[in-house]
C-alpha cells in the first residue's frame, strides 16, 4: 500500500472550529445522522439534536440513566433509542427501547421541550433473557413496519418486527455462537442486505462472520468466515457488501463468502463508506492521536490522509464526513469538486489517474472526454502520436473531429489519421467530408485491402456506415471505378451505378442489362436520366428496352382474386427528351410503338410528334450528309421528273419563283410519304375527329411546304376555297380545274362558287390562259352560275385574253337569251288574250241575262224539276241535291277555293321578308326572283293608311 499515491481530494470544512455545544454536558455514548441533523445520546440519558452548524436544536431526556444506542430513521422522522432507565422493581430489567416521533412535540405547558414518545418496548422478557447489548441496527421495511436487531454478548440476536408504534410486533432470536468466552461470541456488528425481495442479515463476532436469510422460516444461518472484528470496525458498502476492519487488512464479504482484501496495516477503530470511498480511522500506535485515511479502491490511491485527535464517534451527513473527538471537538471533511481534483492531477501530469477518477465517479461523458482530450494533447506534445491517437479515439462522439484531424493532416501521420477516421465511421459519426478524407487516405496509401474492407463492411443489414454518395465520388475521382461500382450497386444508387458504367467505363450493354433488371418505375427514371447517352451509342437496344417498358405483356400484369390488375405503364411521350439528338431513333421508337399499341392514351401526342418528324426538312444524319455526289444527282433528276409530271410535292417551289432549287433527298421523300399516310390513316371517313391536332398538322405542312398534306387537311375540313388557293398559289391550272370539277359539283355536295373564284383568278392572272378559261366557261354555262355580263367584266381585267376566248360563249348565251325572249313574248300574248276573254266574260255577266238550258241535275243527272237552283257558272241542281245553306256550286267551289288559298299564301309570303331574302340568296339569278315577285303582283302591291297612323305594306 506504500506504492499508492496520496492526494488531497478532501479538505476540512470547519477549519477546526466546530465543537459539540456546551449544553451537551454528558459524555457522548452514541450518535446517528439523517434527515439533515445529527442526534447524540449521552450517559446522562439526554438526547441532543444538532443542526448543520453544530448548534443545538433542542435536547430532551430520552432515558433515565443513559442512552446506549440511537438511530435516526430515513423514511419517517422517527428516532429509535436503546437506553437504561431507573428500575421500578428488581424483577424488571432497566434496558428498554423507545421510539420518538420528532414531528410531534409534547403539548404546551409541559416543563420540557421533547418529542412525543410513540412507544416503549421492553427488550428483555422471560422468553428473551437479559444480556449485554453490543450492537444495534434498525431496518425500515414498508412503513410502518420496522425490523429491529439487537446483538448481545452471548452470540444471540434479538429481533423485533412489526408496527412498533402500535405494539403489533413479533419477536424471534437468531443465534450466532454459543460459548463461555463472551469475548469471542459477542455480536460486534450487524448489516442488512436487501436485494429485490430477498432480506439477509450479516452478523459479525470477533471470531466469525455469519449470514442469515430472513426470508426462510426459521432463518437459515450460513458461516462466511471464521474470523471477525471488534466493535465499530463494521460497515456496508453501497453495493451492499459487508466490510470489516482488522489490524492486518480490510475485508469485503459478499453473500457467497469473502471478496477482495486490502492490506491496510493498523488497528481499525472505525470503518466507513462514503461515495465510493473507504474511510478508516486507524489508532495511533505510539501516541493518543489517530490517523484518518480515505481510500479510492478503484483507482488505488489515497484520496486524503491526515492525523486527527482521539476519535470517539464517526458518521456522515450533509455530504461531509463528521469525526467527533473524545474532547467533543468536531472535524468536518468534505470532498473537493471534480474540477479542483482534476486541476491538481493535470499540474502533476497524472492524466491516467484523472481519467480513472472521472470514470470511477461516473462523471458525465463530456467531462470524461475533456480529460481524455487533455491527456491526448499532452501525449501529442511529447510526440507520442500513436498513444495520443488512441486517446483521441476515446473522445469520439464528444470532441469535434476537426480538432483531431487538423493535428494529423501531415503526410507522416496519415496512418494515425486513417485509424481515427475508421473509428468515426464505425460509430456512425462520420460526415461526408470525413468519408472523403478517409478514402483519400486509402488511395494515397494505395491500401487496396483496407479500401475493399471499408466499402464491403456493413452493419449486418446491408447498410453502409458512411455516406454512400461521397464514397462513390471519391473512388471515382481516384480511378477506383470497380469499388465505386460495388458501393453503388450494393446501396442501390442506380444513378451512380449507371453514371460509372456509361461515362467512365463505356459499358453500354451492361448498363442496358442493369436497367432491364430494375423495377418498372426505376427503369423509367433511369432512362430519363441517362437515355441520351444510351441512344447515342446503343440506339436499337435502347429502343427495344423502351418498348418493353411501355408495352404491356403477360409479365406486367398481376393476378388477384377479383381478376387482373394492370400495372400502370409509362407513356412514350415521357421519354421524348432523350432523343433530342437522335430524331431518327425517336421516329423508329414511335413507329414501333403505334404498330403494337392501337389504343394508347397518348396517341394524339404520338401522332403529332411523328408528323413533325416526317415533315421536318432538317432531319439529317451523318449517313445522309456523307452520300456521294452521284446519289445526290440521281435524287435531283428524279425530283425534276416529278415536277414535269405535275407532282404536288414540288408545287410549293413554284409559289416563290425566286427559290426553285428544291432539293429533297430520298429519306425526306420517304418521310413525306409516311406523313401523308399517317394523316389519312389517323382521319378516316368513319372518324368524327382525327387522332392528331389538325391545326398543328396544318402549321407543320405550311412550314415544311408539304402541299399534299395541306390539300388533304383542307378537303377533310371542307375548306374548299383554301384547297383551290393552294393550286392558285402554285399556278397548277390543270390541278385547279380538276379540283373544281371534284369540289364544285353541287349535286355531290360541292360548292359552285369555286368556279367564280377560279374565273376571278384567271381574270387577274395577267397571262394567256385561254384554254383554261374556255373550260371554266363551259362549267359556268352548264350550271348557269354567272350572268354573261359578270363573266365579261371579270375576264376584261386580263389583258392577255382576246375576244375569241368568249366569242362562242357569248354567242351561245345570246342565242339562249333570244329563245327565252321569244318564249316570254308568246307567253305575254297568251296571257293578254286570256285576260281579254275573262274581262269580256265578266262584262257579259254584269250586263246581259243568263239563260239556263240544262235539263238534268249536275249532281244526280236526273231530269231537272222544281224546285231547282241555277248557278252563274251554268250548273243546275235539284234543291234536294244541295246541302243546307249551300251558296256555292259544288262543282266549281274546289277550284275557286284553291285560287283563293293561293292568293292568301302570296299575300302572307309578301309579309315574310326572311323568306324573300333567303330565296334571293340561294338563287343563282337574284334578278329573276325579284321579277317573279313583281310578276305575281306581290312587291308592287301597297296599302295607304289613314294620316293618323300612316302604314304601307309592300308585300
């Protein structure tokens, strides 16, 4: 023990000035502490209660003669004493046990201030014979139950258990030793061990140590050792181990026997335990002064040592160690704070001791880490880098890693830095920067083995202890692509795995194979990200992968109990961007898709995109641009032949006149054919709406001079005037007339006004077009579309046309008009004759008598007899053959009524202006409609009303 270091971790707090108050006049026989005060019992029967400043709170007479033992309870403010009272009779023993309630004082008016005595219990009875009490201990079980143990000099232990205040108690005896020599059998110490529900009692004699299991009935005794100790050299540790002090050593005992032994020489007057420290008062061998030592057994050091006077009592309260001397002086010793103790050790460079100290006293982790840091800094200053790093590693989680890393950035200490960074990752405290630094250390050291182990080790669940993205980036930058691939694949970082395969290794086939192995949603996301590279290097394979993704098959459906559940498929339009530099591959992809999927929700967008690709003039590829000049020449010759044959594809080149150098290669022509086929197939006659955007299609055709597409779209939209406008712009006269023949036939739903537009076109053309004009005049004349005067006025604007063009047309029209005039003249003469005859007949009816000569009834054809009725129309009837009140001739009345109805209808129509203008609009010759109205006397008829309400009806 002489090798143990001595320190002054404790200091005297009272400065030697504390003393038992003079009011305590008797000799102190016993003392106890608890609940913030100290209770002392004297040989005069008084009990004094002292506060923290060792001032007397109050004192009272507990026993008549003396107080032998005293104990302050912790759970309740009770004080239990054992003392001698004056004998009332020789038969009654003088020793008794008393329980005082310190919260209840004697009622006012009493002569003394004393607590209320709850109960007085006689210790010795007939069943429990009287003996000398050598030890005393009280255990508070569940209140109000107390277990009081009283050790005697004859080796017996009297036990009193129960509610002492109500005297509901039971008594029993425990026997340790039996013998005539009381110096060997007397009970010198007691100690309770309560662990879970097991209650045990240590009993110490000068010659043995026993353990009683109080849960057994009767309690069983087990001898732990055949050596013991004297009175006051017994205590219990905070781990509930029994501690005894003998001259040669201090012994620890557990339930199964002797434990550790510490060889501290000297007679142990008192043994105590305080906050993990062993307290020993060792009697002086040559003087009347004692030695007081405080041992730190865990760290094997003497925390405090000092020479004191003759110690009579020893206890702990208020966080202090209290020593009461025989002369009633009091010594208070308190522990220094942790900071002071550590400063003391740091000044002596005793960092190991400091570390052990903070760990043994269960200091917080931050305080421990600070001590470790200082120790590591000390070692670093001594250039002991390996040991310094071992200490820095212990601070991980509390010390900022940058503090350590900065110290070991030198290339010569890269091994230490690597070790530290590895530990950071093992504990899951590494950041992205730490991962980067560690991997850089591996690459600089070229330690492939450690690098492999680092990236392959996981936490048992397949997860890495480092930032995956950082590890991939560093390995990639250092050229360790295989390692980066391993990490990316294991962590399922598909974007990084593909980036390495495509951008660094050029493994396009492997990348496509990896993409195909992913889930459909992941396949779509990765192709969107890296599709441009794949299309550039593996266009056909990429297109096939996309088709498998976008087209449903048997593998992409899952059967359920209720039927088939379709997996949501991505739209081809989601992947348009990856073909930004490969329009030909896009065209191939979309063509294959629509060839297999007929009812796609995105078919309108797909057709729009295909139309743009088919009709684009800028879709060029290296293979096309590298064609030899002979192939180009053949293409140009073919184009000019098409123009000579009246091809509609080349017609737009004639519109600008200044740009006739139209050069379309074979691929362009083929794409235009595909575009026209798409326009027709996606808008058949049985479709109400096309499967593409019509207006976008028109814009594309106009931008790319695709006349065939324009003509088809205009015709489908019934925009006939735009159709002929296309021919007019290209001066395709033959196509223009053919189009009018097709679209201008009113019998088939055509628009006859197209011939008027064509005639106006030729009238303003400014060049000789006699042949075409004659043909147009043929159809105008056949359908009587325009009057001759309008035709002449229209054609007169073209200076290149001569009269010979219209001579035959005018002659025929004049002849036709002459025939019509002659027919009208004959009709007029006939109407005039009929009118004169009618007027003559009317005049005859008015002026001359009518002679009725019919001899038969017109109705029944029988001989006419009276009474008879004769009508002015020369019809005669029997009166019986006519109906009641019949005033009209039955034979002539229907014709008369028809004439009246016609007249009425004419008058009604004269008031219907909408009908008049509708006929005027729909008629080829509006003048004839007006003339017809005048001829029927409708327009010319007027009505003059009175001046008060002027009104005129013209129809």
